[in-house]
């Protein structure tokens, strides 16, 4: 019996040693981190921060490769087809959720990817033109109900995250408001300040200067907590529409099928990077809060967002640009 137990122990030790064999020394060559949006934007900037500190963590170069197009779809497709060895990843934002739903069949965010981890998340700001006689969510809803089809809102385009957030707001509040799509969040914000449209959902940080100048008015933020940049601005849920909760994320994906031990190395390094003060400061400059977390956390976040936004897309009959 003793000999059997000893033999079993030896076998167990050998099996345990064999499991992480693939991850030993990983990475042994440069890693590619694809930024699926245009160079110089927020995704590109944060990708370079992440790459810099992953390089330090691994003592192996992490190269940022820009592959923009179709709202992130081009870069996402490229990574989904790469070898599942951990050497190719993509920094994916909530916009990829939207385009994957808007263009079904191109990529499946649950089946085509390994979910490495969430980097950060942020709320959107519901802002109105100062001339609108509404300063709270209840005011906005009351005004819209009294003037069905007369109040409009802008977004970065059909199927954009800002569009879907406003459609969620419209559906939950049961109001009739008109969508005016633009070719980007910047033009929509300019038109809001000019009084050509009434409302938008926008990044709180990108709105700060215009709030201070009085050119737009901050009504509420979309997430479950008040934004650090605007602590006096309530959430939509607490100020008139209970249950409303919509935040956007930035995370890292790899192709489906990355070995579990390699995924453990990727996630552990990403979590360490996100915990660095320099990275958290960079995230805050983009209006984000650091998250981290497990691959399972990220997968569940994507699953729930796909469910939530799919319902909104169908109800709004929205399609990608």
C-alpha cells in the first residue's frame, strides 16, 4: 500500500509539473498588442501605456500595432484569427461589443476570443444644452413627454455606444426623442454647444472644459457610481430612472484557445500593470477607473453587455455605420 501511495504521489508531482510547462519562460519572444482604433486616440494611448509596463514586467518587448477600421472590427478580426499562443492580443473597448452586434457573423466576442482581463471602465455623461429647461433626469423625462418627437439628441453615429446609451434611456423612460447621428463624438459635442441638438452622452472628462465655460450642462452620469471627475453630478439611477446602469470598458482579448497556464501569465501581468500608479493616472486622464480582475470576470462582463445592448439594438432598429 505504501509503495502504491508513493507511486501515486510521484505521478501527481509529474503531472503537476507538466501542466505549466507551456508557460515556463513565457514570453520568449516579442508580443503584439493590437490597437484596433486610429493612432493618437484614447485606445492607442492606453495601449502604449499597457505595452510599456508589460515590457517591464516580462523583460520582453510588447509592440503596439495599429489596425484601425470599422470601429475596431478590423483589428478584432485580425486577432481572432491569430495563433492562440498568447503572443497576439488586442485592446478592446465597449465599441467592439456594438460593432460585433451591428455586423453579425464577423466576430463572436464569446467564442472567438480568450478573455484576458478588464483594464478600466468609465461612465458616460448625459449633457444638455443650457437653453433646455431641464436640470435633472426627471426634468428631461417630463419635458420629453410633454413634447413627443420634438427633442433631439446627437451621437457619434448609428450604433455607437452613445447612441445605444440614449436608446436605453429612451426605452426605460418611455419617451419619444429623435436621433441625429454624426461622424464622431467631437462633431456631436460641437453641435450640442451650438444649440443644434439638445442632448448627448459623452465622456465626462472630455466635457469638463465645456461644463466650466457654461456651454453645456451636466445632468447625470450613466454608471452605478458618481464619476470622480464630477462628484456633484448624480447618477441617472439615483436622480430619476432607477435601474439604469451603463458603463463602458477597455480590456484585453487574445484569440480563442490560449492555453490556461499561458492565460494565467497574461492575466497576472495585466493585473500588476493596472495596479501601477502611472497606469491608473493615465486611465484617470481618459476618464476611466482601473479595474483588473479575472478572465472569468471579463467574460461575464462581455456576456451581460452583449445581452443588454442586443436588446437595445433590436428595439432601436439601430445598425452600425
